[in-house]
C-alpha cells in the first residue's frame, strides 16, 4: 500500500520539504518554518486520522513531549490539527543514529558508552518527570473533605508491580520523546 506523501505542502506554517522517515503511526518530514528554521514534522498516518483513539494518543503523547526540557531531548515546537492533518513539530536533530555511529566507529569504547548512557538517563529522567507532572495535574482531584489525591501514583505502582501490562501504544514505554 502506498503511503501518503505530504512533501511540498504546508501544515500549520511548516513547509514540508521531504519525507525522511516513517513508522507504524506517523510519517516524519524535514520542514522549514519562518521562526524555527529547519525542523522535523511528524504527521499521523492518513489511515489513523479517523480513529479517535489513535488521534487522542498522538496528541496526548505530543503534549507530554512538549513538557520535556533537557539538552539531550529535541524540543517540541508545536502540535495540533490543521484541516484534519494531525502534526507534531520538533527541533531538527542533525547527526546519525546511534547504531550507525557505533557501526562506523567499529564499536564504542567503555568511556564513550558511559557518556551516552549518562546522557540517555538524564533525558529519560526529564521525560519521566514531565509525564509524571502531567499525569499528576490531570489526575488530581479534591474529594468531599478537600483532601487531594493523585491517581498517577496508582498507575505507576501498578506498572512497577506488574499489575498492569504497560505494553502497547500509549503506555509509558512508548511515550519516550525523541532523544538525541
């Protein structure tokens, strides 16, 4: 099945220049924007745009990513819907994949691996904190005696103990923002 190619179109002020990647739910384009310059724009696949669950998941995950601030996580500029095209605009990350880099170098020395792991751990920690904060805000409520509660702890506890699977789209395991 041929996939839709939006290169050459503008979405929310982002001029989609070329398709650079695709996955099961989204296509990634190199784009240009008057304020942000070169950036990446992910669009939800055409076949999923009428699926309310897929749309909600895409926008929720974009919202989580927009809260993350860390030097090793690409910044989220914008996300939303323009004329039925759901998009996520991100900082453009120059470079190569870690797998390609390691292959080109013939492996990585232990100090290099330690440095990369430290950067990834910091990025994941920032992502975790942003998601936890977002869930705490969304799940907090005031009961009849004005005591606050937070359901995010219950969700996290269930995942830690294995009482909920934590697998599949939308689970914390699939919510990691783009790390560079």
